[in-house]
C-alpha cells in the first residue's frame, strides 16, 4: 500500500514508447537486472508512493495483467509527448513521470518531491534537469502541448508559465549516495554497466524488492 502522504493525489506513469534503436529494438522494460525486469523494479518503487501506476506507450500485450497502458496522445513527439500523455491521461492532479529504462529509482526521493507544492517538481543533477524523473501537475499540460505543436520537443526545457521547484545536486545526494539514481539503459554498454552496478550496490531498494518477493 502507498504511504498515506499524498497517496490520494499522486499517480505514476512509466514512459515505454521509445523504439530503443541503440538496443536493437529491445523492450527496455523487460530487460533483467539482478534477476528482475526493470519494469518490475520500477513498479515496486512507484506503487510504494503512488495510488495508481500506468504505462504510456509500449505493447499492451507485454504489460503485466491489470496494468493500464495508454497510447501516446501525439504521435512522433518523443519523450515530451510521453510526458504530455502522462499528464492528460492521469487520474490524479499530480503525476510522477519516469522513463522505463531507469533501474535505480528511489521511493524516498519521490516522497520528498511530493512534499513540494508546485506545478513541476524536478531534480537537477550535475548533468542538468531530469525531466523523466519528475512530478508534473495538470498545469503543465497546456504549455507542454503548445511546445509540441511548435515542434519544440526537447524534454529538459522547462514549460513556460508554471511554478517550478527543483532539487539540486546537494539535496539529491541524500537520496543517491551511490550516484546511480539517474542511470539509464540506452545501449548494450549501458545495460552491461547497469548489471555490474547492481552487483555492488549496497543495501539498495532493489535488494529489498528481491528479498520481499522471496519471502
């Protein structure tokens, strides 16, 4: 069960509609790390903090039973289109949006982000904004759609006219001591690296997922 904090007002969407060209068209969500599919790892984390979780894009036939899958509202709009779809299809006013290729998500960080009262709560790591690990309110939908209609599809550009709260590197460090939170899997090299990271990552949420499932 999700925590009482914000559970009634927070949904989560996993963007699974990419073509994964650099992975030979593989279904990223189905790739296994530490004996579990990335999708299962993400579901375990997100269901701990959100009242409902759904997929944006991807093959409904490959989704776990009972997991809602919605198609992209705007074809060919990339990650920004997936974010837009997640917002407009969400049953809640606020929605966690993540990419399907991030195996090291943190429930503790999402709880911290949910405490912020803003249209967009977004981490800012050392590499910049992390739009595929953020919480979007409904107020973000219209400005994001306006950008899509103009063909401005860079997801890391913040939408105009919305209230933003960012968590910078210092704040993120408490939730990401191993520097793995924003690791994603885009290439075969990334996949091998993520599997190696799982072997040495200590006391991780993912370790607890495995333990819980074996209990």
